[in-house]
C-alpha cells in the first residue's frame, strides 16, 4: 500500500491557524516614555534616578541608540558589595561595570500571549521591545501583561479577527 500524505493541505491549515489566532500586539501595552542610560553614566546618578522616578530599572543605549544592556536595582546593589569588598566609600563606577548584558528582547510583532509565555519561561521581569533593525522602541513588563489580561474579553478570549466576505 502506497500512502502519500498531502502536506500542502496541512501547511495551509497551519497558516490559517497562525494568521487567525493573533492576540493584542505587545505594542498596545508597552511603555514608550522610558528613562535610558549610557554605559559611561555614573552609577550613583542611576541610583538617584531610579529612586526619584520610582522605577526599578532602565535600558542602556550606546551612542548609536542601540540597546547594549539593562540596569536594574539588583545590578546597582553590586555597588555596595564592591565598596565593602574593597573597603572604600561608594565609588563612582560606571553603568558599564554593573549593567546586565544577557538580554532577552521581544519583537514589535509579538503579541501579548507570546510575551506572557516568555515571562513564564524566564526569570526576567521586563523585556525591551525592539523593531526589525534591533532599535529600542519600548519596554514591556509583567505588570503590562497583567493589564492585557484584565482587558481580555473572557467569553471570547481570542482577539476578534475580521473575516473577508
């Protein structure tokens, strides 16, 4: 018995599922008015900004505005340990010495379900959102995704897709 599966029909079905099951875009919920820092910024200035603006972290951009890292409250705590270890007052270290460079970003094309899944799979509390050229366009946090959950229509939890007539 010779059997040849019809893969083209299966692919067409998968394409329909992928295009018809899109949820709200992450860009609807991301923050765009961000504080950013340069790698050569003084770490003590970063701490002052985090405290005064009541934020827990910010992206670090190079001179070409490319994302090179993130600086968070946790990263800034390293300053205290360094100070104690070297037995001198809090230094004037640079952001580049304390920032996190192991980044996970999300695309502007991601939807809120994609991002929620990424949060569940990683330890990160925020993701920089980048365009197709890798430029920073915003940031999405766990809290932003919670807002998306709140906005979801629980009876038709999938975003309504207009179908052609």
